[in-house]
C-alpha cells in the first residue's frame, strides 16, 4: 500500500527516518516538518572564514557496535568518506582523559599499569574492584540507579568519582537518578546474563542488532578508531542528508513550520501548521517527548501524560579560542564530579582530538566548557534570566583555575541548549514499553523515535530513526 508518511522533527533522528523511508517503494510521499529554519537539531557547527570550526553540540562519534557501523554505512552512502577525521585508540586524545578532583587534574588510569597500581584520585588499584566484582551477587530489581548499580558492583569510590563524572559528561545528568537499564544497557544486560559486568563484557551478554559493515566501517575497525568527526564539523552530516532527501524528489521539506496540533481523521492524520494543514497516513514523531505531548489530540491524553513524564536538561556550551598552544596537559579533556563543582560539567580540549578544526595561519587552542545540566536551575536559576556574559565569565574562570590559563580568549561563543539531553530516570524502560503498547492497542498510526526514547547518542538516534522507518516498511 503506497502511503504518505509525515516525519515530525528535522533533527538527525527525523532525517535518518526519512533517509530509510526513501529506500522503500511502499511509501509514495514523505513530508518532513521542522519548526526551526535549519535541519540537524543539536548537530550544529559554526564555521569561520579562516577555517576554524566550533561545535555547539556533539563533537565526536564512536564507530563501535552495530549502531556505530550503521552511522558509518550512512556516511559512506552519502559520499562523505573522504571528509571523515578519525582518531585511533593510540591517539593522545584517546589515551589521556582527566578528572578534576580536589582542586587538581588527575589522568584517568589507562592500560594494564594504570589498572594494577593505585592512581589518584582513587585510593586503591582499580583491579581490586574488578576482581571483587565477579563475586558480587546479581541485583534483584528490574531497574536501579547508575550510582547504586556501580556502588554495589564496583564500590562507592568509583561510583562517586568516575561514574558521577561520566554521567555528567554523557548525559549532563545525576547518576543517582539516572537508570542503569536505560542509560547503560550493556552493563545491565551483562549482570542479568552472566551475573557479572566483567564476565558479561568478556563472554558477551546477548545478541545485538545485525548491521553489516561498509568499506568505511571495516576501515574503522581495522585502523582501530576510537571516534571520528567530519572536516567542517558534524553539521556536515545533516546537511548531506538534507541534500540527498530533497534531490530525490520524494521528500517535501517544510522548515519554519512548528506543529500546532494533530487530529485523527477517517484515514490517518491531519497535521496543523501555522500556514495550513497536511494529511498523512502515518506519522513518525521525532520531536522531543514534551513537544509531542503538547500537540496530541485530547483523546490521546493518557499517552500525552506518559510523554510529559520524560524530562530533559539544559546545558550552556561555551566555545573558547586562545592564541598559541597554551594547554598544560594534552588529552581529550577533563570531567568534573558533582562533589567538586555542581555547575561545571567538564572542559573539552577540542584542538587536541581535531587540530584540523583550528584556524589556518597561526597556532591556536580551542576549548569547550559545558555547564548546567541536571544542576542548571540550582546553580544558574532560570535559563531566561542568565546572561551570555555570566556563562562566558564562569567558563573563563574555570579554564583559569583548572588549567592555569590566564590569557583572555581571542574568540568566544555561548550557546544555551535548552532541553537538549533527555534524562532516562528510573523506570524509563517501563514507560517506553507502556507507550508503545498504548499505540498498538489503540491502533494509532504513530511511531515514536529520537533521543527521548532509545538512547541519546548520535548513533542511537540515527539507528532509532532507521528502526522507526523499518517498522513501517520492513527491512530496507
């Protein structure tokens, strides 16, 4: 049956869904509706005329696993393989990652030597925690906070320092509230399948989705890539997708078109926009959960209520550029545990992993400071009330006290990313299960996709878009 499918939301998840739908003969028309003037959502790069690139969202993508292969396959299909900037595991940015604890930087333990001996800020060798973990009995709960899970299996010190920092770096979230089952499914499944994270990681803990590697994905595996970016920033990916979709002739793109409401009719949906309505047989909603809740018809109030329970946090991202090479240490960057500074999440040393994004002519150092997250309100108050100057001031002070950089930046850009990272709190998996059951039972021609549901990483969101499309048209 030939259908009209409307995809709501032109972030990377919505673009990925459209891209997969275009491969199927079952869909005659695809309409992509985006409220903003540009597609790509949080993949957003500033490119300066002198060649400098500044990322305001994700800055590197991991190639690992089925979802990593899926993204690299798409990159190759879009003809971007010569634009990829890979970082291997033996690169200094992969080997050197730091924690800022008790007023100073500590290199995270790496390699066998780092795991075997006591490395500050930890009070004992990590190998002790790892060996003990094998003998810890299985948890009985169907979900648990990340902090509780890691404390139980590996000890409270690792949970308080390393895992607290990691959750701030990845989710800008509080590991005492985040769900281990939804945020780190590999750890949860390892314990369930093998009774131990260590054994689960060594022996495997279940079958993931099957994605055959393209030549680019095979290259990433052979060359041992840890992560990658693109020559003029990650915004290249949504731009290439937009070009491909609009050239094909089957996708109609509506920009500057926020959805005002959704109504069911006899055949499917009527989508209200500011300047008229669109009809569709099926909707793939790649909007944030809260945004979708606000436009659903009154009859779907149960679903809207569940969607509203999914919350997200705001992050202030400050890009800084300094004259010359001024870093006291080389590496990817440093994270800050909540016990050290609640408002400051971490600093990325952008020039180390991706020197190709530095300006041409004259050495410079690019840094990104991330602030807020789950602690935004507590530290900064309401996002509407904070000035860009305050964020800039906080960021430069952090760089001064953490890295000893006293020079003033020669360039800066402040981006306030409102509600940018979904928080998978305890019981998230159950909520998602209930919502998808509701859609099935009420026979609603609606598919949920994007970072509100099945993973917040770029790879997860792209894969979620592909999965949404395949649920409709079968394997493409």
